[in-house]
C-alpha cells in the first residue's frame, strides 16, 4: 500500500511539474497591432506616425534625361567648353536623378507645425577641358567642376576671391529644402519669397531662363507671412545672399584679355557677409489666377582694392530689385490652360533677373569671314570698381512668360520666352574699356548686352504621374561690341592665339526627359 501511495504521489508531483513547465512556455497574449491610419487633414498621401498625432507624407520622383547640344545641367552652350564649337564640346549629356521629400504636420493650439525636407541624388556625365600643358592633353571635369567665368585669380595680387563653381558633374547629393513653418513663420532653406510662384519655370523645363529670380535649390531665410483674408497675403523675409543672390563684383585692376573673352571684367572681389537681403511681397490669389509684387534690398560688400587690407576698399552700396508676376488660369482656349508672365528691374542686384541657374558669363564662338573665328562675350555683375574708386552699380531689366495649352488629359504644349538686358554706367564702361585688356580691340567697346530665349515644350502623360517631355530652346546673344580683338591662346578651350571677330551668337538645345512622380 505504501508503495502504491508513493507511486501516486510521485506521479502527481511529476504532472504538476510538467504542467508548470508547459504553462511557462505558453506565449503571452500579444499587444494589439497598431496599424497605420490615414490622415485626411492635409490631403492625400498623409498618414499618422504610429503612437503620435503627427502626420507624415513621403514623396519624390525619379528622372532620366538626355540633353542634346547643351551643358550637363541642361544649360545652353553659353560658355566654357560647351560653347567652343570644336571637338571639346559635348553633343549630348545624360543625367539620372532621384528626389526624396518628407513632409510632416502636427495640429497645435497655435496652428499647424510643419517640417519639410527635400533632397536629390544625381548622376550627370561630365566633359573634357584642356590642361594648358601645351601638348593638347585634356582632363575630365566630372570631379573638378568648371569655372564658367574662366578665372582662377586667387593670390593674383588684385584682391580676388574664388568665383562660383559652374557645377560638379558625376554623382552628387543635394539638399534643396529643409525648413520649419509655425504660426506664420518659415525658418530654414526654401524658395525665396521674391520668386514668382512658378519659380523660374513658367512653362518650361529649360533651367537657364532669364528675366526674373528663381531659387529652385532654395535659399536659407527667416520669413513671416500674414494672411489678410480674401486671398491676400503679405510676406517679409531676410535671406542669405552669399551663395544664391550674388553675381560678380569686379575689380577692373584684375582684367586680362583672356578673362574678358571668358565674360569676366576683372577679379571677383566679394567681402564677407554683413547684411542679409531684405525681401517683401504682396500676393493675391483668386479663382482667375494670381498677382504678386515683390521687392528686395541687397547689400554690395567688397573685400579690398588689393591683396591686403592696407590697400583700402570701396564703401558698401545697397542695390534693389522689383518684380511683378501675373498668372491667368482657365482661359477660353481650353480647360487648365494658363498664362504665366513676370517682369523685373534691378540695380546692383542682378541675380534677381539672372536667377541662380542662369549664366552670368557668356563666351560663345562661331564662324567668321573676317578673322580666324567669331566670338560673342558678355558678363553680368552687381557692381564694378577700380582701386581708389567707389562701386558702380549695374542695372538690368527683363521679362519671361509662357502659355500652356492642354490638348487633352494626356498631352499639353507650352510656348515660352524670356529676355534680359544688362546696362553698365558711363563710369563703369570707362573702367572696363579703358583697360589694357582691350588694347588689341579695333572697333566699338561696349559691355552692355541683351540675351533672348524662346522655346517650346510638349509633354505626354500616358498614365498618372509618368510624363515624357521634349523641350527645345533657342537663344540669341545680342552683344554690343564690334570689330576684332587679338588674344593669347585660350588653352582650356583649345582656342589659339589669333584675331577674332566680335559678333552676336546663337545657340539651341533639346532636352528629352522621362519622369515618374510618386
């Protein structure tokens, strides 16, 4: 009996132990899955970030394109090796780009708090430039970039500083926009408040349209926008001028014949930052379209007359710009048709006419019956000065516009054009034309010029968010020089020491693009 009792007790204890072990191995009841919820407060594509009241939207595009008879960044053949009309210029350039943007919004008692970030990953084919070795050797510019002005005057003794790089070819990462919006304030990098709503694309894909400002890549700023109701808003802004809103301030002591033929009238002589640009606009949005008036004040601050601070400097001068923009929607020619136009005037603030992607130096070669070849050259500046003198502000004016017609839901065509003029003061002309750089000129010396552009683009959207486009642009450089000029060899573009006829120049380009938005 004792044996049976022991067996029963042992068996019961074993079952309890096994049962306890099995109970410990049973899965704990899982927490309910928190599925992503659609946020309908701010339009399509927004979702709540799980566990928060913040909505987020991811977007972007992938683009593949080929530019024919153009520069790598779909720029016309205005300068550098692209405009040589010889074996160095590209017949085509290819580019692939991925854009990613992140938009977050949160409702608060002070209104919506928004953050926005937009970055691009880009690959662009490069080109070859002469090394100046005297052997005809060239080097690939894919990692070097190209100084469009043809200057390299650091340490020249003329007080020069580095000019703006014409663009890096090859793989690159760029940050277009990164800003916070809250209670009417915009803080960070975004489109200038001076720009028309279509920036520098009233109907085109062509990047270098003149006739107004356009900060496609954004500019750092602090802005406040007031809503007056009935579609009327007003904005005041301070924005960084350093990278985007300066063209050139030329010290004519640094002029050379080779530099002049590259579109540079001296050494570029910017000083450090002192004052941001001050910008304001008034905008009216209605069912018929919109109207916007913009103004800007721009401080021109120079380094020194010479290589050291003991050489002295000219005093600062403030420049300014004003722009009017008008959009007319749903015109009688068809549903969705639109006309966008704008006009601008600047004095000492030329970037508000020649936007950040537009060329500020022109050096274009062509044929000639009177000399080795012809050349058309010109340059854009904010101001010009000579050692011991003050700043002579440069005046510009221009306009641009486009008419877009929708043939049907899948096809549309836009006709567009732009024109800009640059005028130097009498004193500035004297400084430029009195330089030894023009000693071999036989004819008229006048640095004023006009640039005109006209184009047509057709887009096909076979399915939603997939668009194929073809954009053709013709440009005419109307320079005011005449006669001939003799120059030393221009080795970077493989041009020999020779006499060149001064003549207006023309060029054209074609962009074929496929883009998938998401």
